[in-house]
């Protein structure tokens, strides 16, 4: 978010507040199963 970069590992997660612009990029060879989940 913003200029901040966060590298997530298997099982990690991050809370992105509603309305905040963000992006994600896969930086490895393994497939990503999910990068977006509904609010819990």
C-alpha cells in the first residue's frame, strides 16, 4: 500500500482497509491460490 512493500510467505495475510488502492505481484515459481478474501 502506497510505497510500502510487504513479502508474504505461505500462510501469511495482510489486512487492506476498504477503499485503499493496492496491488499484488507473485515473485516466485509457486502458484498463488488466493490473494483476495471477503471481510470476515
